[in-house]
C-alpha cells in the first residue's frame, strides 16, 4: 500500500445471512471496530438486509455496499435492482462483475461496463472485479485476460469517472479455495493494472486509484499482502462472515497502514 491511498477492506457476504443474522454480525463489528479510522470498512450483505443494516450502521465507521445492480433505472426487468433503489436502501458501494457473477450469471465485460457506469450515475462507489481463471494463468494468459477485462469494463470512461472506481483483483483460482496468491503474484498483477490504467487515464488517476486484492484473505495473510506497494486493501468473502475474523483482518491491515 501507499500513503497516497487509504486502505479499504470490504466483506462480500454472498448468499449468506438472514436479516437477523446480519444485524447480529454488524452489531458485533461495530463494537470490535469502533475506534478504527485508518482503514475504510464496508460490508456487502444480500439485498434483503441492506435497509435494516443502514439503520444499525447509522453514524458508524462501517459502511454498506451491495453485491450487484442492474443498469436500468426502472421498468420491466423482473428480479433486478437499480442503483437508485440501492442508494435509497442505504448502500454507498456496489460490487460489480464478481467472478461468480461472470461464471454463473453470464456477465461480460460489456455488462460490467454498463453496471459500473450505472453505479457512478447513482452516486454509488463501484468495486469492479477482474481476475484470471486457473487455466488462463497456467497457459500464460493472465495479463492478456486482465487487460481485456480492464479495457471492456472501463471503455468510454473519463479520468474523472475512473477516479471514483475501486478495482478488485481477484484471481478466480484463489476465491473460496484457501489458495491465496503470494504477495509477489498479487503485487505483479496490481502493478500491471495500475500501469495499464495509467496508460488510458493518466498517471495521476492511476496513482489515486485503490486496487483491492481478493481470494482467500484471512487474518494471517493480510499483512504480507498489504505490505506490497500496489495492494490497497482486500475484498473478503468467507472470512467476512465471522465478526472476529473480519475485525482481525481489518486490524492487521491497519498495523501495516500506520507504519
Ligand atoms: C470473494 O468472494 O470475493 C472472495 C475473495 O472470497 P474468499 O475470500 O472466500 O476467497
């Protein structure tokens, strides 16, 4: 991480937690992390819990995000949720193009582009995900895949728009597998992402951009990742479902941040 960028740790709860369980979890997080101010903290519950959590988290240092959105504002789009509805419910962030969305719900760089634009239009901070599959890494295509994802996901963006985006680098082979990328592997990908975005949007934009790592982040590996120059935080799945483990991740990230 660099002192230019405030670290951000985001919990992606995926399809987990009833409203009651979600309230219980953030109530514990509020207590465990009440004094934390050097790391930004966000939780992304299922849609159904956002509104209730926004009341529990009012005036707290923990902020709320959603896990997806649709790019249209309203209309005949059964099952979809727009950026303005998320905003109204209390979300400030939204994860876009997570590999599970790409894999199971056929999201493409084009839909990720539309969703990222829709998030910005509605004043939500997009956390836009990129990352290669294991077969792509093994066949030496990692950087080509990431470059294509960046080009497609941010096509037509201005530097001013890009400045409002958070990018999450999530190698798909590391998500939910317990196989974390080594700090050197993650740094190599993050530096590549920053360099590519600098080519398109300028060095100043790229220098300010927060790039999170995601993939089996735990309390015992976050510090080594955060010591890398271009790693500005983490998108955490499994380990964000338990209050103590999420709080430990935040605290270990903070130890690196205040050095
Ligand atoms: C994720 O869902 O974005 C993720 C990185 O999951 P996990 O931490 O469980 O690997």
